[in-house]
């Protein structure tokens, strides 16, 4: 009877165990994106020029960088992108959730994304953000 009770308590404790939190990059490091997400990489911290604009073309290649503010362990991430016109892009965002709960702090998270087809890099691009607590617009300067 005692053995059954101990086994029952052990099983109950296993059922209450929390899942491991998601592993995110530390400050200054960059991680490749997990399979099935929109972005190529994620890093904690702002990108160069973040103060001027949250979104800018990469110096090389056909992608761009984006910086969003989110929880230190539950970042707000780009979820979908839609080209509305050659000079207008819509980015829907969502907040990742940590099984252990999200911190109530603010951290910068930067992403590298591939530029979608139909976007004109020679002209300024209006980038609309929506999703969760975000609803704003930024202008991405023309590609250099």
C-alpha cells in the first residue's frame, strides 16, 4: 500500500512538471531560425541604425533586418508578410510563449528576413506592423 502511494505521488509530480522553456539567443549572439518560421535568424538586441528605423535593407543580398520590442523570454516575432504594393509591406506579428511564463520586461529582438517578391527596393517602402499589441508604420529607406 505504501509503495502504491509513493508511486502515485511520483506520477502526480511528473504530471505537474513544466516543459523546458524555449532556448533563445543571448545578448549579442544570433541563432538560425527554427524550421517553418518566416525569418532567417533571430538575435537579442537592436540592429545598427535601429534608432532611425526599425526596418532596413541588408547591405548585401536581398533581405532586410527588423527590430521589434518584446518580452525578454517571449519575443514578438514576424509571423506573416504580404506585399500590398511595390512600395508597401504588411508584417503580422505574434508573441512566442514560454511554458514557464513570460517576463514583464522589454527587450529588443532583431530578425533577418528574405525580401518577398514584388517589393521595390529602389523606392521607400511603407511597412505596416499589426498583431497583438503592435499597430504601427515605419518607412524603410530605399536600398543603397
